[in-house]
C-alpha cells in the first residue's frame, strides 16, 4: 500500500510539472487549465499524507516491539 501511494504521489507531481511547464511554453488549452493542475497538487498532498501516516504507524509499531524486547532482557 505504501508503495502504491508513493508512486501515485510522484506521478501526480510529475504531471503537475508537465502541465505547468507546458502552460509556460505553449498555448494549448489542456496546459492552461489551472483547475487540472490544482487537482494534481491535491492528489499529491493527500497521497503523501496517507503515506506518512502509514509510515509513522509502522515505525511506532517497530519501536514498541523493540521496547518489549529490551524489557524482556
């Protein structure tokens, strides 16, 4: 799940950059759509948030596991 979220966030920011650079270089309608660029930024923010939330839970679980091992020794 973490890997999928990370891939989605990277692709969304890359698509945003392509649209942003395209809007500066050309006058094609799809590149000048600000709403579309904002959607990709939101996708990036949401997927990054969930990724770091899952990552934090996994790290906390590992810390708790190591603490219990220390108490046993």
